[in-house]
C-alpha cells in the first residue's frame, strides 16, 4: 500500500521531552489539525472575544453607574447587553472550555489526538466564522438588540425589522454547528481512544465532565436550531410559528430556547467542575474524595438538566401544576451539585495543601459557586422567583455561577495547564494579585446586585429613576466591574511576561496525578513517546508513588525506543478552512443577496466532498476500530443520529402541539392524500432493503452488485422525493402553502427538512456510486457504505414516525 | 515552583468567607438597610406579597446558613491542612467514605423538602381561581404603557390603576403587541403579559398607599420607561375615584385650557386618544381623567405643565421610540394642551 | 435485546427480505385501520404501536443493532427516549394533549 505523500510518519525520538520540529508559519496554523494547536487557537480567540464582551460590560456598567444617565442611548444599551450575553456565553466561555477539551483531553486519556483531527479543525474555523459574523453586526450598525434569549415576538420582522436579529440567527446556527460537530468528535475520542487499561471509571474526572458536556451539546443544540429555523422562516418566508394572530404560541419559543438554554448552563459549568476536580487533588496531594460519586453526580446533573428548563418561565403563566413539577425537579438537581461541593471540601480535608494560583481560583469557584448555587435554590421556588426573576437578583445569581463558577474555573485551568501548553511558568506573585483583585472586584460588582434585585430593580433597563434607592449599589457594582477589568489586565501582563521570558516549565511542575504530566511541556507533536497501560485513576501518580511492579511496565519514557512503532500523525489540511468560508459566504448571502447563498452552499458542498475524500483509501485510515470494538466513524454516526432524534423530535412535537390551532383552513384531513403517501412510504421502506443489499455487496467485494443496489437505493430515494414534490405542488395549487396557516408552516417545514435529509442521502449514495465505478470502493471501505446506510435507515425511520403521527393519526 | 508562601498564613485567614462577609456588610452599609425602598420585594403590602415573603424568608435563612457552613468549613480546612514547604507531607490517600456520601446526600434532600412544602402550598394558594366578589381588572401591556380596563365598573384608564383595599383584585393580563410583565413588588410577584394567552394575577391589597411598578420583561427600546402606579384606596376613596372616572369631563376654563382643548380636537391626537365627549381614538392611553394621575408617560415623569408640555411636543426625546409622534406643536401650543390635559380630573 | 455479543451472527438476505415484507404489511395495515370505524376509539394507540414496531424492525435489522454490541444501542436509544419524553412534555405544556382527540 502506498503511503500518501502528505502524511507524516514519525518515529518517536529516543530522548523523552524532545520537541518535534513543527513549523510555525501562518499557513501551518491555518491548516493545522493538531489538537494542541487547535486548543491554542480556541483559547486565543476566546480571550479576544472575552475582552470584547468585557468592554461591552464595562460600558453597560458605566451607563448604570448613576441614575438617568445618557452615556449611551437606549438602543445602544439594548445592543450592548444582547451582544455581551451572546459573546460571553458562546464566544468566550464555550471556546475557553474548548481550549481545554482540545489540548488536555487527549493527553488525559493517553491518546495522541482526537478521533477526527480534521473535523476538529473544522469545528474551530466554523466557530471563528460564527463569532466574526456576529460581531460584524457592529460594523454594519445593526447589532441584535433583543437580548441573548431573543423572546418571540419581539424578534419578529414587525418588531425587529433590521438586520440585527438575522445576524443573530445565522451566527448562532453556525456556532451550533461547530459545537455539535466537536461534540461528536469528543464523544468518539473519549469512548474509543483511551489508553490500554483505562476503563471508564479510571478516566480523570475532567474527562468525564467533558463527556457529559459533549452529550449535552449534541442533544441540546437541535431544539434551539429548530427554534431558530422557525424564527428565520417567520422573518424571511412568512410562516406563523410565532404569530399570535395565526394561532401561534409565544411560549413555544421560550420552551425551545430553554430546553436548549438550561442544558447550556451545565455545558458552561461542568468543565469548570472538572477542572476543580483535577486541581484540588493535585494541590492537596490526595485523590479526589468520592471520585465515583462526583462522576455520577455529574452524569445525573447532565441528565436531569433536561428536565428543569421551565424554571426560567415561572412568571410566564404555565399554571400551578407545571410550576410545581419544574420547581421540584430544579430542587432535586441541587442535590448532586451540593454533593460535589462536599466532596471537594473532603478532598482538601487531611491534605497537604499548597496554595498556588491555580488552587486559589479553584477555591474561589468552590466559595463563589456555593453562593451562586444557593441563590439558584431560591429561584427554584416559584413564589420567590416571581419576585426575583427578571430582576437584578437573577443577574447576580447568573454572574456568580458564570463568573464565580465558570470563569474562575477557567482561570484555574489556565494557571494549572499553562506550563503544559506553553512550556513556561506563569508568575505566582502576579497570579495572586490577579486572583485577589478579581475576587474582590467580582464580589463588589455582583454581591450588591442581590440587594438591587431585592429592592425591585428590573433587569435589561438602560436607566433608572433616582428616587428608588438603587443609586449607591449601582455605583458600587460599577466600581467592582472595573476591578474585574484591572484583574484581567494583570493576567495579561502575567501572560505576556511568561511568554517572553518566563521560567521554562518541567514536564511535571505540580507533582501531578494524571497522564498529561508524563510528557514534556509542551508535548511533542506526537504527545507521548510511549503510552503506558493504566491500572487506576490518577495513573501517573500511581506510576510515581504507587506499588512497585516490574520496572519494564513502561514507567518513564526515557530509553524506550524499542517499544514504539511508527507513529502516524494526521496531516495538515485546507479543507476545514474552505468549508468554513463557504458557510460564511452563505450566511452573508442570507443577510444580503440570495445569489450569495447559492454560491456559498455550492462552495460548502464542493469543499465538503473534497474534505470527505481527502484521505479516502489512505492505508493508515483504513482501520479505525477503537477501545469499544466499534469503528470511530460508525460510533460518530450513531452519536449524530442521537442528535438527529432531538432535531426531528422537536419538529414533530411542534407539529403535534400546533395541530388544530390554525385559525384558517385547510385542516390535515381535508388535504392529505393518504393512498399516495402510503405509496411513497412503501417506496422509502423498500429503499432501506436495497441499502442493506448494497452494504452486503460491498462487504463481499462485489463491485457490480454494489453499484446496482446503491443506484437502486438512490433511485428509490428520488422516487420518494418525486412523490413529495408532486404532493407539495398539488397542495400549493389548492392554495395550501407554507404561509397559509399554522398547519402549513409546521407541515411544510417538517416534511421539507426531512426531504432535504433524503436529498442529502441521495447525493451521498451517488458519490459512493461514482467511487465504486472508478474502482475506489472495495471491501476495505465497507464501513463508509455502512455509515451511509445508517443515515439512510434513520431518515427512513423518521418518515415512519412522520407518516403515522402527521398523516394517519386523526 | 510556587513561591510567596511567606504570606500564606495571613492569606488563609483573609479568604472566601471573610470576603463574602465584607461584601455583605458593604452592601448593607451602602444600602443603608433600605429594605423599604419604593419597589422593595420584601415589604409586603398584600396577601400575595405576604405569602411570597413567607417562603422567601424560610429559604433565605436556610441558604444563608448553608453558605456560612460551607464558607467556615472551607476556611477551616485551608488553615488546618496547609502544607509547610520546609516539611512537606504525603497525606493519607483517602478515596472516599460511603456513609459520609449518603449523609450529605440525604441532608440536602431534607433541607429541600423543608423548602418544597411551603413552596407548593403557596403556588396553589396564590394561583387559585379568584373569588366571585373579586374586582376584575383587565391589564393590557402595550409598548410602552399600561392600559387598565374595569369591565364591571365600565372604567378605562392608563398607567395608574386604583384598587380598593381589603377586596380581592383579579387581574387578567393580555396585550396586543409583545410580551411584557406586570410587576408591582410590594403587591406581589410578577406575571407576564403574553399576547395570545390570558394570564392571571390575583391579590388583596391591605394598606392604602401608592405603589410603584415596572414592566419586567424586555419589550423593546423603552422597556425601561414602562412604569406604572397602583393606588390602593380605602373603600370610600375608591368609590369616589370610580365616580370621578365615569363623570363627564368638565368644560375647561377659558384661556390656555380651552385653547388646549381646541388644539387637541383638531390635531392628530384624536386618532389615538380617547377623551370622553371629545375623541375616541384607541391606540394610545385614555386621557379622559389624565389630570387625576400622578405621573406621566407610564410612570416616568411627574405631572406638571412643563413636563406634560415637553412630552406633548416631542415624546421620543423623553421615551426613545415612543409610538406617539411629535406633531410639530409650538411651545405655546404644547403648554396649552398640557394645561387642558392637567385640568381633566 | 440479547445480552450476548452477537457480532459474528450476520443476517442473511432472506432475513432482510422478510423484514421488508413485514414492514410492507404493517404499513398496509396502518393505512387500512384508519378506515375501520369500529377501531376509532383505540386508533391512536394502535397506530403508535404499529409505527413503533416498524421503527424497531428497521433499527434492529437494517441498522444492525440486533447484531452489534450494546454500545450503538445505548448511543441511539438513550437520546431517542429522552427526545420522546421531551416531545411529550413540550406538547403537554403547550396544552396540546388534546391533539389526538381532535
């Protein structure tokens, strides 16, 4: 088998800690697929957006420092708090977390990269496009001004006619795509690429929290994707999802948003919990107390996090039963959270505590998140929440958990892993200063806001009257906010000095417990010279201080040249950047001219096909079986299909929720052609049969039969699409359109999106058909046909549900 | 390697709980313990607010207690188990303790039960259907003002709601444009105004007085300028108010007020505003008894000739994006109209 | 779902064709029953059951879950169950549970 010239095959250097030569040109960064570099790209971008969001916050606080202020207009203020929230959540905290996922998780599990390095790069470039697009709205004078939560119908074309909301929609969709792609990648990586002997329960807690977060992302983003599609269609195509006059329910947006939004807050905090769970044991020199319990509580929080979303809607009028149910569910979630905090305290108890800056920030999280979590418990009681929600009390709560929790955790991680990532040490003196100024500034900024909320200051107001007693606390809060700014500056000085002339970092500066400390700082391109078998959690600690086994167990990387084989490193690729640019073009087209949308979509498709085929038939990529005896690509497809369950589930639920609420006709039973649809259903079912025959053919290497059945499947898919096209056009002729009524909106969008999935499947099958024709699809490529098949069968299965729930059920 | 441990012991003492306490003290000091601020959520003046405050107090004390326990625990642990750089220890590598885990899972659960029980009770009690003798008030939230309609009394007014003390008031909330939220903290929690849904809020105000409220759901440019007043009257005062609302407007005295009426009647004002006997526009607030109100433009300004004239002349200057257009009146005309409106008691 | 690791047992073409046949028959039945008046009171659970059966057949056989380790099943069924639960919750909260009766 020939080796593709673009692959780099490395033999591990004989000396531990030697850095492989990696060029540092701009091009090398644009095309990198190395998880460490991608981590740094995420971190740098996150920091830039964090500064931007911070400036937005400081302007907000300046405006609110005194009553009846006119530093900024009402419009600008509304834009500022919208952009501040959206930026901090999606462009600062999430990518900071992604920095750690990328750089550290493969090291923690003893892997050399993630399962899909090029997909990893794709996630980053798509994220950057999304972030730049959102902030480009400042330059056009039309940033969104509807709040980061954009409640319908304030976001309708009627009440928000400018481009702002459109910028917001497109950016969020793009950012969502980035996150979900990364989620699939990391789930497969964590499940399938662990070092030998690393069972799930031996994984570091940070990796567990990452795993839970990735599932949350994969499953929580589809509902908001659908909600945003509804909004986009309302704005661009006259549908009625959030149109009260047509029978729409404004609560629908709130539900879809918060079904995403609540898991989102766990997405934001769980990584910080994971970081604390690594930092505390390291600096207490003890294992994490109750590690299994901490892991289970993280899993429980993630799972139950899907069941509490309407606690954001206690004032919305859902009725006492719903209020009570969500209240109890929310209180229940407090239990595993509290358990974590107690376990952290018990970790410190009896330890030998070294107070590094990283530990300071971790301890800060423990204290501040306790406060934020407790104010959250207050919000869990609807009667109390009716006074606290939409006031500065909840603003205090969310900043205690997001800054006191997430940001302090992120800074703990930065101080902890900086040596590993950069090969330098951050100054501890400046670090302490950084911490204390941030701690004091943060508490001064946000503790008074509990009081402000308690004396009735609503949130999202650009100014306030002077006779309400809110003046002094607002001024204090503003001063504190600037304190946070100063702390960030101190950090920047610390970082700069470290990078310019900081002390070089040894591989294991903290006497760490986990595998990332087992390689050089920073790691070589191939991460580890050798990967030892793992016998417990805290594998490295056990290696250093645990029971002595035979010396040849892989302990120490030096002089183990005889143990390594040729290490395959993923080659750089232009593909991710190209795809991201295509998406940018399409989004810009959505804001300007439809021709650009077409060009952007075509570009994206072209770039995606090239991307998919870039390493087709590369021998190193043939076998991707992982720890769970499942091919990476197959596992990825299953995870993606899980995510799609949420996507179609949301669409179907909306259809059923809106059924019977159209103000004008026609109604379903008046317009459906059941016999015809039965035929198309039968056709799709048969296409699945043809698909499994195609898979069987490719598995036994029968090229002609493969082509026959692939073409057959695609053909049947086209027939299905033909039926659908016929159905749509006949409906339109009868006056039943997308815009006709609520039924039209929900029906055409649901079946249209399903049809789009079918069309993508047909395209995919035709690509495979062409590959086979050219002799480039053999038994070794069977897994590629298999995953196409899984996708195809899933689309079929969704139709089974649609046929029954939409067409048949009266 | 980490340095600066000389300051260590002092740091350990000046730490999380101390700072939090300082923060608390600072806040209380700054606030001057002004818990009876005009929009305080902890000064209950109705049965609804009182029910809420009952649960609020229970939860507050519990959470403050827990915060102190955790804070003190954290501080103590940090002081007690500091490592000495000159004599580093390898502590016992304890992994866990099942009984402890069970205990600190059950304990929070019990605490939450203590919170949950009054919570559920109050939810159902405060959302029960209003009694038959409740005064029905329809609240319509507009961008950016409040309309109040009393169907049983045939009274329509805006931005200032009067209710009788000691009698249940049943609000139904609706709106023709976007989502708003009705919030008068001293009279209870908030309830959203959701177009297309009929939400309810029921309370019995106890003490006569004037209470301030504000819209509490972001509703566009002038969300911050959508205040309101709820005046709780003793029953006879309320009856007088109702009578005044229903009375026919008195002819204005000759002079500026009469001029103002004439200007009003011939301007676009009549397209949006109702003054009984003069006009019947339905897009803006009913002005029939404008002069009886204490504030202007949804609670953002006091009512004087100057403020009303300024508003009439250029609404958007005082309330960004106000739907009421500037009609190009001169200062003198604006003052005349203001005088007329203030005379409408 | 069998607990055993059944990777080496592969379905035959015959199995696939039989599954396809059952799917066709059940589809025909589904369409048929909606015209039978006497079944109207139980039509909704009946249709849901038939639909679920088809769903399961495609997942177990065509998507090969019956012959794989438990990993793919968990990865798929977990989200499926959660999504279904959320869908039902969403429909209930928007007051739509009357939808099946209309």
